[in-house]
C-alpha cells in the first residue's frame, strides 16, 4: 500500500475514534422518538385471572373484581378512576367522540403511577337493597368497598338475555398538566350484571 | 282577650319554627358549601403537587418516594369525595383537611429535588462536554504522533531498500 493509502486509513480511524468519544454527548443532545404512548385499563376476576367475573348478583352478597391501570405514557401520570352504575338504556362513553358517560360517578380512586408501572386494586361491591317485582327491578343501595351509595337505579326485564341487566362502568380520567384539570382518558371497561333473587 | 293572646302565641310559635327550619337548612347548605370548597382546595393542592413532581422528573430526579407520598394524599382525597357522595359531609371535610399538609410537604420536596437534579444535570452535561473535547483532542494528537512516526519509518524503509533487477 502507498503512503496516501495509509493516510486515508489514519484519517478514517481518527474520525471513528472522535465519534466514539463524542457518543455520550451526542446521546444527550439527540432525542430519538419514543414509542406509542397510552394508558391501559382492565378488569380481572377475583382470582386475579381474566375469568370468573361476577354476573348473577343477589342482594346481600359480596362480589369482587380487580381493577388494573397501566401507564405507558413515558412519564408519571395522575389518574382518577370513576365507578358508575347504569342500566341497559343508560348512555355508555362514546368511543368516537371520546366523551365519558353522563352517569354520575358513585365511587372513585385517585392514584399516580410512574412510567411502565401498573396500579392494581381489589373492588368489592354488594347490592344491599333492591326490589324485583314482575318485569321491573330496582337497585336502591349499592355498597362499594364498604361505602353505601343510594342509587335508585331501575332496570326492566330483558327477555332476550333473560336478565335484569345492569352495568358497572369503570372510566379512566387523567390529569392534564396544560389545562390543569382532570380529563376523560378515552378508556373504559364495563361489567354486565344480572340482578337475581338467589 | 284570651283569643288574642292565643293568636299571638301561635304566630310567635310559627315564626320561631320557621326561623329554626331556615337556620337548620342554612346551616346544612353552609356546611355543604364549606365541604365543597375544602374538596376543591385539596384537589388544587394535589394538582400542584403532581405538577411539581412531573417537573422534578423531567429534570431527572428520582420521584418514586414523592409519588408514594402523593398517592397517600390522593387516596385520602378519593375517600373524601366518596364520603361526600354518601352524604357524610363532616367526614369528607375532615379527610379533605388531611390532604393539604401532605401536598405541601410533597410540593416543597419536589421543588428541592428538581433544583438538585437540575444542578446535577448541568454538572453532568459540562463534564460530558469536557470529556468529549479533551478526549477527542488527546486521541487526535496521539494518532497524529503515531502517523508521523509511521510516515518516517515508511520513508526510511523506502529509501533504504535496494532496487532489485529481475532477470
């Protein structure tokens, strides 16, 4: 190899070496785009598995589900989880419009989670006062984690599903730092329940 | 005369009863308003504390402990809101009051953590720049010296080599 060839090799080694040495500084200056950012909301049955969800509920009995929220937003987040009770005709959150259900919240959780972390809590509920008469039913009092709420929620007999159908709705809200307010995070899950005499 | 006195007494009794009703209703309304304002204050305090934590996190601080403290306050506020929904305003107000000292503590700690993280971040940044500049300079210098030595040796080898004639 001629001297000019060796010179090119030395210049190339020099450039690569300088780039390697500058890597820590470059890593601090260059911010690569992060992945998809989202929040997770899901329910698990009483055994912490996606099975054995309560469906047939009787007055005076306790039922449990686990509520889980995951933060994949890239930074810590402050969430509010609202629990609402509705019947078959009550409005659900609108996925297209990104609006929550107009039902009033009965119970709420508030918690903050770091990025890549999950929050998990056991929710126990019981219907402590209800009426079933002919084709009509009404849940008067619902207990959630020991707190009793007067709901007076009626439901007609659903002959297609042969049930007095109610829905326990879980809506995820999140604190928005820019608007300084809690906003609906466009995430909800619902659990269909059938009020029965047994 | 007796009828007149009876009428007066009845009127007085009615006025007293109405006043008592009004006062009790007013008291309940005032208590509800007070609870609502306490809940609002607790909400605002938690929002501020969380914003401080996020600022500290962006500056590079470890906020695990601060979030754990804030979670305690958020749990109490949720209990207060739930108590208020069940109609227990007294408990709700008492729980809302418990939120404020925690959030103040968290906000102050988060601001301190942010300051410390900012200083640490700046120091790290300048250390990295210094390492890059000095490291690159030393590397290029060493490479240049090696190049000079190599070049001299190459030329010497070239000048000392004898031409060979291939027959």
